[in-house]
C-alpha cells in the first residue's frame, strides 16, 4: 500500500468514513504531492532528490525546527524536471510553471509539518504525520 493510500485511509477513519476519503480525493494538488512522494521513495527519497540537486541547505531548513528557506519555481523545475512537472500539470489541469510555483509555496510548509521534531520520520510514522497535516486543512 502506498503512502497516499495509507493517508487517505487514515483520513477516512479520522473524519468518519467515505466522506473523508472523498475530501482527500477532491484535493488534486494534495494527490499530486503525495504521488510525487510515492514516486520518489517517500519523503526521504523526495528530499534526497533535492539534496542531490544541490539544495541540501534548503531541505535541511524545511526538516529542521527553524525558519524554512524559500525555494523558487525554477529550482523546483531544475530538480524535478519538465517531464514530472508536465505529468503533474496534465493531471491538475494547470501549466507546468504554475505547478512549479504552487510546489515552491507548499512543499517547504508540507515538509516542515511532516517533520515537527526536526527529523524525517519512518514511512509508517510519516503516514500519521500526513494525516495530521490533512486534518488541519479541514478545521
């Protein structure tokens, strides 16, 4: 079972069944981000990709407990590539540069929220962290 499935299932339990799973399913950007994590081996794999792209300092700021350093849409494009962004854009009905811009705003915050102790959790623990993050969207 992938991370998205775990999160959607947990969200369904948190919010009371199918209605909650539908709520997560109705958020295409959330689906795209979770899909991106799944494609890259979870959160640690995705962060590793950014580190390999020379953005280790940025990634560490997102994971750490201090302020998050910003990332530009161009840096997102450089690390993920036009193919990945193009696929995401097609699924979201957006342009690739719009997806890169949205990720530049949301990815640092999402990683920060998924790593509240300043460490990347194991995938099983991460599913719980993402559930909490999603739960916050519905308050």
